[in-house]
C-alpha cells in the first residue's frame, strides 16, 4: 500500500497536473500592473531599505520587511562556504528581494486571488538557465519550511536534475514581466509610480463604493472631531450619520421632510440642498442647513441653525431650529445651495441668481445688483448669537460701507454656484491653504470653475465663462470682472459640479489635483496648477480597466449624475452620484476615489477613530456593485478532466500494474457541467440608470448575461509542465502521503546505489557521489527514473554547502539593519498572504482535536445532541475531513455560503469551529463542489475580522438573502 501511495504521489505530475497547467496558463494572458503581494499598490518606503536597495524609492517593502528578507537570506547562506556564497549568493538575494518589486504580484502570480500563488517569483528563461547551471541545488533551500526543513526535498529532487523541468517550474512565460526583464523594460518603468494614463492621456482611477440606496445625496460632510463620522444629506430632507466602519445609524441626524419643498420630478433643483457643521462642533454643537420652503405659496431659500441633542451625539434637536436668513426665490431654479465655514470661522452662503434664463431681473440682473442677495456669495458671523440677532457682519466684509449694497455680500456676479470647497493646503508646505474653489453652472455655452476672493465680481450676466453673454454689459469698462481658472464648452458637459483639491494621505499622486465633474454628462475632470505660471492644466479622469482596478473592494463604473463631491476627516476624496435624478429614487451612491498606481507607505495614514456613543441600531453597509477582483471571466476555460475516484475494480490507466486512488486537486474554476455547457452568472447591477463605464464617453450599463459555450471534455493531447503543475501536486496530495519503502535505484550504468530505508521527510544522500556531466562546479549522482519507482529521493548536494548550517566554514558578514527581524517561522516558505486564499502548500493535515474517527459532521457529535445555530461542516466526496464545500446550520436546516467577500479570515472562523488551527485555502466558484438545487443558500457577503466564534457574528447579509447561485458556493481547506 505504501508503494501504491508513492506511485500516486509521483504519477500526478505526469498524468493529472498537465491538464491543470493548461487551465492555469490560460489565465496568464493580458497585461499586468504594479501591485504588491498584499493586494495593494506599491509605495515609497518611509525609511530607506538596507538589503533590497534597488527598491528604495518605490516598491512593496518597508524597512521591517526588508529586515525579514535579509534575515532569511543570511539563514540560507549559513549552509554555504565562501565559494558557495560567491556562486549562489546573488541568485538567492535577487529571488528573495522580488517580494519588494512593484510588480511582485505578477511575478508571484498573485493578481488573481482565486488561483494558486507561486512560492517563488517567475524568472526569465535565460536567467533560469543560468541559475540552473550554477546553483540548481539551492532550490530546496528557497522552498524549505522552517518547521520541516525537508518538506520539499522529494519535490525538488527530480526537478533539479532536469533543466527543462526546473525552468518550467520557475519560468514566467510573460517575457516582459519576468525577472530580471521587468527591471530593464523601459516601457514598464517609464512612468512607474505615477497616475496611470490611457493612450489619450486620460488619468485612470478607480472607485470604492461607500454608501448606497440614497435618495439624491446632495452633500456629505464630516464633524472634524476625531470620530471620522460622515453625514450624508438627501434632497428629500434627511441627514444620515455613517460611522468610520461604514455602518449607518438607523435614526436620522435630521429629518426636515415635513418642511422641505421638493418633488419627485427628475431634475427639480429645490429641496434640502446643504448642511454645514460648526468648525468647533465638538464644543459649539451647532449645525446649519440650506433648504427650499414654501410660505403662503411663495418659494424661499431658508438658512437655519440647529443645536445637537444633549442626550444623543448623533441627532439634532428638531425643536431648536432658528432661522438665520430667508431669501425669496422668483423662480424654482437657480437656487444655489452651498454652505461652508472658511478658515476665518465665518459662514459662507452661495445663492443663485433667482432663476429663469439669462438673469432677466432688472437693468443689470440680480447678480450685478449689490442691493439684493441673489447671485451672491455671502459671509456671516454666526458665533455668539444665542442672545441676540441670528448673525453679525464681519468687520472686513468688502461692501460693508458701500451705499445701497448689502453688507452680507462677500463676492458677486455669480449665476448658480453648485458645490464649493476650501483648500486644506499642501500637507508639507501648507501652500494653497484657505483658497475657495467653486463650480458655477453656465447658461447656453460654457461651464466654469472660479477661485473666489473677497470683493470679486465674477462677470455674470455680462460673461459666461471667458466669452460675452450680454455684449453691452461685457463691453462696459467698469465691469472689472475676475475670469474663471477654467471653463469648458457644453460638448463636454452642461452642468458643472464643483469639487475639491486633494490633500489626503493615502494617494500621494493626487496631491494638489482639483477633481470635479459634470452632472449632465457624468464626466470626471481634474485641474493641476502650474505654480510658476499660475495656469491650470486640464486632464480628464476615466475609469481604469479591469486589470488596472483589480484590487480589493474596487470598482470601475459609477452612476452618471454626479451631484456633489466631498472629503472625509482624513482628507480622502469622494463624490455622490445617482442613476435616477429624482428626490425620491433610492439610486444614490457615495464613491471614494482611489489611485491604483501608488499608495502611502504602510502605517503612514493610520488613525484610530474616537469612540461614538450610539443610540438605536446600526445598519451595516453591503456594497451592491461587483468588485473588479470578483468579476467572473466571460471566456471559456480549457477543459479539465472530471473528478473520479478509482477502486480496485476500476480500469486502470496504461502502464499501471497496481490499482491506485487518484484525487484530483480542487481547482478554482467555473464548474464544468455534464452537458458540456459552461454557465457563468454575474450579479446584475441596477438597470434603471446609466453608468459611466468607459474612458471619456458615457455608455449604458451592459447588464451581464449568462454565457453558454460548448466545451470539449477531452483535453488536448499535449502534456506541458510548469510551476503550477508541480505546486498543485504538493499542495493537495500531502495528506495522502505515507512512509515510502524504496527499492534499490540503479546508476546509469547499472551499478546499484545503496540507500537506507527512510520516509518522505528525510531525503537520501549517496556516500560517494560521482561527478555530474552537466557542470564542473557541482557534483551530484544521477538516478534513473522508472515507472516502477518514481524518483522521490534527493541526491547529494554540491560540496560547497551542507544540509546543516556550517560551523567552521565561511560566514558572510551581515550589515547592520536598524530593525528587528520577526522570529516567526512562516518566512521559511514565503507564500505571501492573498486576499481570498492563503497558500497552504506546505501544511500537513492533522486530525482535529476532540473528534473521533467515526464522528459525523453535522450531527452534533456523539449522542445526537441538538445542533447550535451557526454550526458548520465541510461537505466533500473524496473522504477528506479537512476540506470541502462549506455548509452552515441555521433555523433547523443546512445551507451553503456564497463566496462574495469571503476571505481567509472567515475561513479561519470556520476551521476553528471544526477543531482545526486555521484556514489554508478558501476556494471560490464551487471549486470544492456545488450543492444541489434543493439546498438553500443561507449566507452571502460574509466579512469576518477573524476572532468571531461563528459566521453569524460576522458582518453579513440577512439569513436567506443573497444575490448568487450555487455556482458560487465557497469551499474551505483547513489545517
């Protein structure tokens, strides 16, 4: 039986795994992008690296990680004398340092969380051949696990003897991105670390969905009190509080729906339009709102003040409303609608010109008439007003002493300013801080962005953008207007939505970029100031492709109607959009803008939100959009053989003299249906709206449909080999390994080699190795491989290294590193932690404690005791208790769990319930089996922190509510 198991272990390489390789190689096509093994963009280290210095400016390692790699290198080199160090040190160092490469995710084949990750980086063919000639016997040292140094000895024994197998294992077929070509490729490294651009120069960014189900979200603000809450206002009159973790408090912060004037008509500009919190909200506890009202059939703009409830930090006292200002609106449009506090502590109010077309009110229009508040920017002092008038006039308001001018006016000549912001200033120098940017909606031809200054006249109705609108007024020499910093024609958009200058921490590439958009066209745009000339350079923003945005939780499409922009307490940038421009349609979404090209160094942007006392319940956030990383392929994969368990009565393949059991490794692919039809189902986003999915043009959202393509069930007769072939063997067959009692192998010329009986964990060595004809610097015997006894035993290493660290030989000097290397044993086999599955190729299956051999999963153990809600089991057909399709017991029935958002943390919760230590791999897309139709799907969107006692304690959808099929049943491999 032991011999049969031995034959099984080695026959997988040549019989089953070539088909696996065909499938996996199919996914290698396409371009890649800079990405680290933690599934995040590269960064510039905060402190210079000491060991992997080539990545000191941009890569995937900080100083701590650099120290860990250095420690591993010197641990390996303790096996070598001086000549070995000279011969192989450079290869080992280069291979280890590829974890720091900005393209490490591609080198380790980790860009897809649903496929196995390489254990070593992909090498170029020439470099691999050179490595094989010089130092091929060092492969086992790079693969060894600290807990079991000989774990991969049998795996590498055969590979090291054959150059083709060796390089099939290590070579990356993509010649552009393999090491070391990736370092010298001019095209790849020309703009490395900068914002990615498409061929037209459009800046490629991605998005993260933050909130959804909102009714025309018109504003989003923060309290600047350390809680990192944000407040989202709906046009209907609600304001909601969202916590830093994305949860929403079920009680509204403010409910003015009874007073707000609006309608469900698409495009109605009236309603609740803005909210601003006092800049010292944690002390003053006041909020200011701007909304439309109707009083005796007269439409007005009202600015009111509210006070926070003394008993609830997340709700305003509705009885405390105090009217600050009311302005009669002659028409229902051009209502303005911006409130904000400047750095001076004063409240700025932006009011439209009164509506209709062309500002037809009076001789010069409302905007040029300083005796009315319409078409103006106002500045008020609302401090110390509890016992007196609602506001006072700042002493330096520009028209305070001008006859017939309203003293509240700060600037004039504006048409309908929609969304303004204050520049925080450069994080390092502070330059630009306090500047006031606004988008001013145009009439017939142009939209404009203005930089608001005290006393400025912004030209309306004399000018629209840079051109004349009312020629008589335009030619008036006394106009003395301030031109916009940018204006664009209506072929780009017809209703500007002002934005923000990015001053956050997480995306250093975007610092100083003014990002804004257009409500009608859905176009995202940016301006960058040339400090020397003072001019602003325009760049369009487009959504990155699926490969560019293939990061956790990122999407690359959005709803067309861009209503507003916002920034959170940390300075990160957002925009609010909807698919249906109606105050009562729940089609509004809040998106966070993300640069996938570069991030800040780990730890630089971390913060701990101050605690918030909650009254009421929390409504957890569940994204509705499909993450790019979870998008299912629409192409037909190369077919694989179906899983089959053979017994002694089953016909065996040719050249086999004894029956064996073949267990096919579970593959993260879509299910091959018996009827030779492949069905791939994607979640369908809302179809009631248009979404931006292209570079510069708006296209209707393409609703994914079921793809059906015929498949051949018989694979091609080719038998390729490669990295994934070998590694999948090691990962999924170790649990079936037993002690091996070898027969006596022979040398090439028939002379027997003498070996003592051993197990697979201890490789054999020859007492007198004959010289190898392949190289003169290394000596190792050749072992003939036969079908009777596959080569599973290692052979002697070169003379310049030993199995144990040398005690008297050459010891390289370690340079001082100002960091403490971690002492964990996991670095011996650096697989890298993937988002959705953890490489578990070197784990040994152990029976979980407390479970008898004959105990049955799902029956509550012995005695048939009643199962608790949240109990789990792994369902499989291969008889292995450590892996299988995940099923959970809820409300008296067993059901499956969808793979959406399910990570290794959730897998660990499951495995600990079953008595295991951790989850080795999380398998998606029903890779470990698909449940029958009569089995219900009970959980979806499961997100765990890792410390929960069951999946029911994790963030998840409601029981029985899901948006998936059994083709997305999640599976887990425990260890």
